[in-house]
């Protein structure tokens, strides 16, 4: 006899349904609270950006009314129902609806005459596939609650928007009608609900870690789900979605146990070979290449800020706006000096940043960076400050990408498939550690620190502490490049 399943207790919010679409196991863990979620810093930054963009969207509807009760769904539903009894046009923020075991709150719900519209507000610069699922769930729940929607739209950041200043954000958001585009998804919502509610009454789904752990969002249960996995999983092979799927289907989890006949491509073969042997490999030709670089050498790193909602007049959403640089200058004989720039005044830092670069990087000698990022930022500065075109363009001509050199010449198995500076550094200079530089340990932390520093509500003591951490972090990045370059050249790290 088939077991009768009681699905009544599981009322699924829109966010829970979206979690289930990303990974049913994530949904299960969220609903049953059988593991502690740990949200990444990048996820927290996305939440903050989303809240800020949502506030901007509401400003376009000054007569709109917020349905509160964030933690009291019953009260939110009751308030929404009461508001809908009113006559005439209206706009509601976070209106709550329930239907068929699903719950949804609309970012912007409006009624004009007899026509109803919903707008979902997103902080991204384009409509993405998962936004359509989001909108489809909204449409199905609201329709099932007795309201026929005339249109469903996604409002996203218009990256071409230029902020004029004085809080004028008209035009920041671009609205895209997705009513027809989501029709097929809307029809699938009841099946999603049925499947997820059935999963929730069973045991924890047996789903291995994979691409779904970070697409479309970082899963807060990745640490929980990856427990017990091998130290060197097959997933560490870069750009290898199909390869990893094939290896997993063949029963392989540990890269060290995969037969060489199943590994293709020179980079994958290198990673597999070094991982299996435990012996790092370095191309002997890189020594000559590194030693041939002339002096003085300028090891350079930038920190930038991206605002979803611009704060400085004349800037655009998500532009990389530089506010800090660090440079270690190495002269023949090994002498090192350090120079730096940081502007945390809250005023636009880009002009002073550009001028300080020109002043401090001299007229000759390679400028060693660890990505194409610095090149991109300097090109932006050229476009923004045409009068600085010539000296900035000369700096571009001196750039040397140490990342590219390293990726083509060196691998240690503890890098685990990554040639990021933070992956490489412990294998060549274990005495240097990012954990020693306070709260700022990556580029995302640097952005968060900068935002907190320029916030008028931040105390002076806190600003000083974060500024020190920013300086130490950026300084460590360029010192790490010095140590890596010396390692590749085979010269003494203490020289």
C-alpha cells in the first residue's frame, strides 16, 4: 500500500521554492533546519545591494504603502487583504499572497483602475534566468489568490545610467516586461510545489556537491555538504563541468585515484600529475624569463569599489572605481621600498588616484601586476581624464602579468586547481598570511570596509581601524608578488 503523505505543514515561500530549484537538498536543510547555514560575504553584499536598490525603486512611487510584518506572515496577509478592499488605484510594497501551499511577497504591486501589475526589483544589470522563475512564482501565487495580473515586469539596474548627483536616481532602473516570457514557467509552478513538498516529507536528499552549490548563488550549506569529501576532489579541475560529470558518473571522487587515461588537456594533466605525485612542478625556463626583467620593478595592486547605486556624480552603476593602490619597488640588488595611496575621505578618489600613480611609478621599469584588472582600471582612468591620457597610456605599456607567467610555469597540488595569488602564496611563501591583516582579507572585504569607512555613521576609531586593515591587505598583495617573482627566478627571498 502506498504511504499517505501529509504535506499540509509545508507552506513554501517564494525564496524556498527558488532554493529548491537550485538544489532540493538546500531546500530540505533550510526547511528542517538540520544544518546551520553560513552565508558568504559576497551573499551578504548582494543582500545589502538588493535592499538599497529596493529603496530606490520605492521612491518612484511616493504614494505607495509598505506592508510590514516581516516576521509575521499572518499579519502581512491580513493587511494586504484589507488594503485590497479599498477602491481605486494603489501601490503596495511587499504585498503578501498565499495560494496552493505557496507564499509570495511582491516587491511592487499596483492597481490602476481594474488592471493589476507586479514589478520584481533586482540589483543585477540584466534580467537573468532565475529572475524568470521568481516572477513566475509570483504570477502563479497572486493569480491563484484571485487576482489576474495584466503584466509582470523585472526592474533591473541600467548600467548606462549616469548619476547626476543630489539624490536624483530617476532612470537607474530599467523595467522589462516578462509576462509572455514566463508563461511556460508559470504552468510548471504547481509541479515544483508538489515535488518539493514530497521531498520534504522524506529523508535528506542524497545530492553530491557540484555546480549547483554556487549557481545561481553561493549555497550557505556548502561546508555541511562537503564534509567527508576527499581533500583533492575531481571538482578542482578548472573549466571542467562535463569532465567532472563524466568522472563522477564513473565513480571517481578523488582526483588522485583517477586513471591518467581519463584526463585530457595539458592543464588538467598537470594538475592531475602533481596532485597524484605530491611534487610541485616548475618550468625551468621561467627562471631565465624572470631574471631578464629589468630594474627597477614596480609590483602594483589596486583596490576598487563598485556601487550598484552610484554615490558620486558622473559615475555609473557597477563601474570599478579605484580608491587605493600599493606598490613595492624593487631595485637591482634586492632593495625594496613601499609606496601607497588611499583616499577614504568619501569624495571621488579617481583623479587623485590617477595623478599619484603617474607621480610614483616613474618613467621606466616593468610594472608587475597579477591580472588584467589593473590594465582595465587604467584604461577607465584614461577615458575619464583625457588630459592624463599620455602618461597613463605609458603606464599601460609597461604592465607585465605575473599571473599569466605563473599559470604557464608553476603548479603545487595545494593550489587545488587555482592560480589566484591567495592560492599560490602559501606554497611559495608560507610565512606570509592574509589572516594576519585583520578584517580585510580579499577584494570583497576591501569593498565592504571602504563602504563602512565613508559612511558618516561610522565612528572615527572604527574608520581608523579599517583603514589600517586596508593598507596592510593591499601591501601584502604586492609583497606577495615580490616573493613569488623571486621564487620563480630562483633568487633568495631575503635578498
